[in-house]
């Protein structure tokens, strides 16, 4: 059983400073000479990138909604292999979740699954003795939670700190440290997303160093480390990409994964240190036999030599759409690759790169659609059903993904949509071998995507409707792609157990039609009806 000293940093709600404290803990512990690992609970790419930068190794995302609760422990054991301590940053409040269903994943759910102690960061600026009632309530709410201590933030004075400590001492909860007002630097630049980390900006290096110094001066690191070491060994083996691919093939009754003789070049958006997506994507493609070559859409003007397929993960923030538009040489190369029939998987801003225009700026013109920034954010999970056979999924395959975007595409879907969900409204675009959507997937929850992609890139064809069974048999895969204990609930949208109807032929790719007058994009009413959309994205950290 892997022995991973670990703790979870959480808070009563967003805005208490937990992400800054988690980054500071990693930086401070690393400065002591310890090997550290950082992970983010939930889908947030930005926090995971900063936690990884502070730890000195790739940050991971532990999201039961996207990968299944059963994969959380193995993914942590894999990402923290050899580390002296792992620090996990929570999402929102300890018991909050972006989903409203009973099995939705909160920070508390993950902490319980990992049997990890929880350190609660509390903004005490406007609080006195009431902090005792607050923390006691969080501790008593769930008997399975191991609330091991509190770190106070924004304390006003020495007298204020004494009052807070006495209140927590009365309920038997230790105070591990106290940060006074102004001692903790401002939070991470969220609009810039993962880019400052990927580009090693001097501001990022300074911020992480300052957070580490602040935490080192105010927090008892010996007690924190002792708590992390008190966590029991994880009762699961570490995750590996090769094992995940083999298990997926075995569950489907398919032959073992055999890498192609010549490894096709799979270009993935990002930098050599950090791709604009989840780290497991690269690991799975490599294990499936692909040669991953990163390219930076913000700096490079050419795709990697001999690119056979392209992956545009969902971690590039929409704030960089003007830069994508301005990189005309690379935009043209991406569009040419798509029109040549090579596999292209695009998520989030990747889709926006392929539309005709965004906020009036020219984009890739692969799809005759326009995009415009709206005045509201769409955030939430989606149970999605595939509407075409692509490397992402067979026709009728079901997966859970995540959406976070402010830019709206009109029309919302193409002649062949990528997905349907909720009330059946289609979303995304499939054309030739391009699969583009604003829905982001975590490939650790659906490892077969990597095998399908490498196969399509290597032999120049798209596998059948379900490439793990007889080509074209059209069966919806049985296992829950999130790694759970059963099938993803929901109606069979194929209309029964009969054969899957043929997909309509792709429209011929000729000259792009004239641009229609720019109008306000499709309203977001269909998003309002989705039961999994419950929060705005004020602060997901």
C-alpha cells in the first residue's frame, strides 16, 4: 500500500485564502528540503498549475465527478509517488459541490475517501468567539471528517488572535498558525489561468516565494507535517496509464493495447513543462503509443513536424482568445490540419479557435459559427451523450464533463453535434475527424480516448462506432467511464436496443459562406435548465 503523507486544506467558503495557504505550505515545506506534491480537488486547471509549480512537479486534479471516486486514491498515489508530503487544495467550502446530486463530489467527500486530515483556513477578520461555533459546526456536521486544525487568516491584532485561539481551545481544535491582515499576498491571477505558470513568469515565481515566506513565518510547519504523516497508507495501488488502458480493454473484452510500430506525433497545446489540460492526458497518449510533442498556441507559429493528430485541451483561458486570433500562421496550420482529415480534439477555447470569428476577431474558420463574450459565466458538470463516432467516444457513449466559459457560440452545434445532455439540446461540432466542444473531459475517467486517438492518427482511419468491439456494431459501452460501480444513469437516446442509425454524411468542405451579420449569440436559457449548474464562477478556489 502506498504511504503518502497528506492533508487537505479547506475553508468554510470561497474567499478565505485556502488556495494561497495551500500554495504557501508547499513552497515552505519544499524550502525545508522536503519533496512535495500538490493536487487540486475539483476540475480547476489554474489552482492545480500553481500547486504544481509550488511543489516542483505537475499538479493533479482529483475530481470524483470526472474520474470516479475509485480513481481518486490511485491518482494521488501516482502523482505523489516518492513525495515526503502531499498538500491538496479544496474547492469552495468544505461541504460544497458544483453538483446537486447525492453523489456529487465535495472536498469533504475526497478527504473522507483518502482518509486525510483536514486543515481549515478561516478568514477571521470580522469574527471573535463565534469562530468556535463555526468550526465546531463544521467538525460535527460529518463524523467521518477528520478536522485536524485551523489556520487563522486576516487576524487584526495580537489581542484578536488571543480571543480566537481561546475560542478554538474551548472546543479542542488546535490552531496551527495565524496570518495577520496583509501578511498573505494577494491571490493568484485567475484570469490568466495556467499561462503564467507554463511560461515561468517572474510574477509567478515571486508570488509563490512570498506565499511560502508568509506561511513559514506564521504557521507551525512541524505540526502540519506531523498531521500529514499521521494519515494511514492508501489502501489502493498507484494509478498508471498503461494499467488504465489495459483495464479498459479487458472490461470491454477487447485485445490488449498494442502500440503502433511507428509512434504517430500527437501535438498537444501547452509547453514542455505544462500542457493546457490535465497531466494524465499526455501520460495516456504516451502509453497508447503516441509521441506527444507540445506546442504553444501563444508563441509558436508552426505545428510540430509530422503532426498526425492535434489535442487542444480545455485549460487555456478565454482571456487569450485575442492572442490566438493574432497568431495567424499557426491558426492557418491548425485549420489546414483539420481540413486534411487529421484527428483534432478541441475543448473549451480550442473550439473557439476553430470558429469563424470571436468578438469580431477572425479565428480558424473551420466551423461556420461566431462566438461572443456574454455577461455571465456558465459553470457546471454535464452528463453527455456522444452524437457521433469519434476518437473521443463511440456513437451513444456517455461521459461526464465540465463546463466553464463566458464566451457563447452561435449556432451552439453543427450539422453533426458532439454531444447532447439535459433537455436534449445539442452542443459542439463534429466534422470529418474534428471533435470540438466547450465540454472538458478528464481522460483518466475515459482512458480509451487515448487509444482511439493514437489508432486514428497511426492508420489514417477512424475506428468503428465502438472500436473496442466489432467495427460498427454501435453498442454503447457498458462500464461507467468515471470508474464508478455501475452505468451512467439516463435514458438510452438511441431509442431502444436496435441498431444505431447511420450518421448523416458530413457536409462537403467548400468555400466558407458569406459572413452573416454579427448578432448576439444563442441565449443561455438551455443552460439554466441543467440541474448540475448551481454556481457562478466567482471563485472556484
